[in-house]
C-alpha cells in the first residue's frame, strides 16, 4: 500500500528538525512532535495498519526504544503480540544476543529466547523509527531469525537513504519516509 501525497505531507510536517543535534552538522529528526500530534500519529498508524493487515503476521517486534511506541500501537491495531528487542542487559530472562559494529566499537541487542512462545515459524514484522547506518536493524532482524521466527519485513518511519543502512538487512525493508 502506497502512502498518499496528502498523508505523507501530514506526517512529514509533524516531524521537527533540530539543527546541530547531537553535534554540529547533524539535523536531528524529532518524532516527539509526531507523537504529540493526534492527526499525524493516526495517519501514520492507519497507513501501517492497512499495509500490514494482509501480511498474516504473528508478532510485531520493536527495537529499543522508539520502535516500542510504533510497534506496540501497530500490534494492538492488528490484534498481535508485541516483542521487545533491547540493548544488552535490559531483559530479565534468558536471552539471545547479537553484536553489531558502531563507528568506534561494538554494541549488542538481545531478545528473550522464548519471545515468540510455542508458535512454529512465526512471521514477524520488525519496526523502528529511523534507519541510519543499519547496524541495530541488521542485528535485530538476525536475532528474530536466530530464535526460530521469520523476519518477513523491517519497517522504518524514516530512512536516511544516503547512508545506505538497509544494505545487508536479511529481509525486505519498507520506509514510510525517505530522507536524502
């Protein structure tokens, strides 16, 4: 399902640009203004609901932390369970972890070993607010597959296309907005 030009404008206009944050030369895309705008948030979530209602999904997984917001709303709208992918050390039960490369070093994300319960080969949509270099998304999609599920697509509200972050993600990628 394609986003209409009118809906795209509603969503884009609700996202605030913050110049030179967190450092000089960066234009930070602030989604707090999207979240506080009921019309924009509903427009976005209705679009995602319409896109994914025919995917026959079993779960939505969200990446820590803003993926939790969009993912849990979408899971509720679709009548699905929601699973968290968190930074290392934040989950209380037995986990599976995946390391990924940062500009200077490594980081790690985790998922509960039983995140998808007893369901055989569950189909999972992974969601987050933004993809930049893609390390967290690649690791998160890999984790979903490691625990016996199938990451059928990775969804982002915004994609910084010039960074080519979706390259190497082992699942189809959908971005609501692409920023060049």
